[in-house]
């Protein structure tokens, strides 16, 4: 399996948009290389805006640039794309209904060695609480590239979350990205496992282990946390009668939290959630951090066995 | 040549509008609104090339951004008196189901508003963004913006000020409403900011200081000079000395009317100082 970083998928998508959509502009807060925006910058210097280490200003400029028809893509780390500029996004982008694409790399603990100051685990929650905001967390390079291209055609604010480490690139390169439409990866009958971002791959690995134990898992990739594909989730749970959620994010406010609301209102089936439990991250190699914080295939297997026992 | 008597009549009527709007729901910000009335009338009735048949994109017209959104009463009254929406709608200010929210918003498609403001310090960045898009679109129109002086205490402004000069955003004319007052008192009591003009010069802006910021002729001449200074590689800022509460004797010279509405008696007194000119809404 080819290993590729999702941020490079973003960079490749942006490169393609540079050619196909003259209204796309890109802004970056001193992280052009990290966000893989170099190609766009080289190909379209007149449409690339280096704002320096000034994220609040970047969000405001992006909001203003929409007036007159531009489609701004802002690029910085996920922490500086959200918690640092929450009020700017809230007022100048979300409340103002501006067509800004907030593109956020290095999300979650897999940012790795830089440690907790940079490992935002609250961003999905913050962004999904904002009215008008679409929240997308693709799982691999191909899907991130496709999502980047797709959001340019959607009119309205979008938060696009991706990451730093090289991970398996397993989704088809030619699959069109549909905002808000869950991707069914594997049929199963005993449990529904819904995952987002890097943990989709972990969920697929967990499914193999579970199969060896005679457990049939249905795997759904929820790349769009808002709007949530409620129908896909409820349909699957009506069959399997239990569900596990998995995300590289805080349990409070994440995908699992959205699904708990959905089930509570519609079909209160047993639910287990894989995510970070009310703690900050730390420095370390990405995959060791996934293991330590209970975000890997092993954790998904354990949660699955627990939820099935509760049926 | 501007018709100053006519513009003065508009100012007087807008002052009445502001006072009546704020009084009607016993909330809002009359002080800064009254202090900026001449500025708004100069912009909308003399300086800006703008179209009251509103489009969000505003192609080939000048655009205005209000960063200190709390002085919405003067903006709403100016927009209504410019024909952006019906005068009668001013009566809905701050009431439920109104498009005239306490602080301006695009949320309800109010003609004339292009971004929400109220949480301070964000408007200059937005104005810069709009100015950059004008340049990309080869649209030679101007971007105007207004900011409170106390608002400059928000750090985002200085990010934006640094960016605009470094990137030669020279189709932008920002104005600072320099009334030297903020909610808790005078700027010098709350957080002294020293010489604001000097600070902008240090950031390589073209700086104009207008000490007569409640005088229509002075403002119009200043804004015309600002246009002449534009397109020369530097953003332009006008430090506009204004009197908070201007036009109402008991509101002038104090920060007390920043966000306080007049009672019935005070309203009657204030209106008697600003007799009806164009007809109340």
C-alpha cells in the first residue's frame, strides 16, 4: 500500500484548481511548504497571498476577497486555523456567509513531535458548532485531493481538515467527492463502525481482526461531519443494532458526539466512542501517539467487542 | 461643488433618525453615531461612487466597510436616506425580526451591508481583502473603511496595518474616528495609545490628520485629497478628529452616551436642537 500524506492531497487539489478555476485564490500564514501550497504559489503568484504569521488578518482578508467573486483557500495548521481565529471565522466568515475555504493541516495527535501546543483536538467541535459551516475530514491523499476540488464548487464556508503523516492511500483516485455523503467501505451485520480522517484506515484494519474473531463489521467513512449523512448511519444501525465511532479528535464535540445526538433522537442503540478523552496530547512519533491515546485499530477492536456485549 | 446646505440638512435629519431609533427601543449607540454623521453623509452623498441597487460583489463601485459596527444607527440611517431600503424600516432597529440588527449583519440581506461587524478589530482585514479583489478584477474603485480609535487596541488591526503597506494596498482609504473616548472613559484613562498618526507613519501608511471632523467641507476636502494620494503605492489613513455626541449639547464631550439611549425628555431636548428637515421616518 502506497503511503502518502493527506496534506499533499490538498496541495495537489489546489494545484488542479489553480488551472481549472481562475477565481480560486490561496492565502497562507507562513507555512507554504508545510501546507504543500508551493505549486500553486509558483504557478499563480498573482493569486497567492503570503500574509505572514498573522492568522486573524488572513481570515479577515479571505472574507473580504469573496466580495467581488474570489474563492479564497486559507492554509495553516489546524490549531491556527480554528482556535486561534475562532471569532474572526465566526463573525467575518460564518455569520457573514462568506465563501471561504479554511484548509487546515497537521490536525490531531499525528502532528507528532511538536506536541500539544500544535495538536488541536477540538477543531471539529468548534467548527461544527458554527451555523453555515461545512466540516470535512477526509481519510487519505486521494480523498483529500478530491475534497479540495469539490469544495471550490460549493458556495459557502467550509472547514477542510487534514494531516501531516504519511498514511495508506487506499481510496480510488477517480472517485468524485460528494459533500455530506458517507462512503460505504465494507458490509457487515454485527456492528457499524463509522470513522473519519486517519482513523478510517484503522477501522479497516480493526475489521480484519474482528473478522478473524467471527465478528462482521460494517465500515462507513464519514468524511463530512457536517452536514452528517444521517440516513446512511441510521440505516446501517437499524441492521447491526450497535455502533462504534472513531476519530482523531476529542470525544467532546467530535463525530461521536454528533452521532450520539443522532441515535439518541432516533434509535438509541448501544454506542462506543473511540477518541481522545478530555486530555491534551504530547510529543512523540505519530503512530505511537495513536496507540497511547487509544486511537488505533486495537482500540477500535476493543470498543467493538464492548458495544456488541451491550446489545 | 458639494451643496453644503443640502448636506447639512441631511445630517440634521440623520441625527434625528439616530436619536429616535435609539430612543424607540431604549438601546443602541448614539454617541459615536452622532460624532460620525458628517463623515457618513460626506461619503455616501458626495464622495463614493456607489449604487443603491445593492449587489454583494459591488463590481465597479466604491465599497464601504464599518468595522466599529456599534455605530450602526448612523449607517442604517445613511443607507436608508441614500435609498438602499425603505425609511420606514428604521423603525424596526433592534426589534425582533428586524434586518436592522444591533450590530450590522449580512445575515438578513440588508442592502448596503457586506460583512458583519461588532466584534471589534476585524474590519480592516476585510477591507484589505476587498481591495485585493478589486485589484485582481482590475476594478479601479476605492475601498473605504471606518474604525473606532479605541478599536485600534485590538491586535488584529496591527497585523492588517502591517500587511497593507507591505503589499501596497493603495486603493484603500481607512478612517479612524478619533473622538478619544471609549466605553470605560477617555482613551488616555483606559489605554493610552500615544500618537496614532506617528504609529501609522511608522507602518509606512500615507497619513492625513483632519482636525475638523464634524465639518462637511473639511471632510469632503480631506476625502478628495485622500483619493488623490491613492494609487501611489501606499494605503491611506485619515485620523478624523470628531466629537462624540456632536449635535446634541448634553451628549458632547463625554463618553457617557457611548451606548446609552435618551429618555423621553432628553429625546425631546435633543430633537429640538435638530429640527426636522427631510421628514422623519
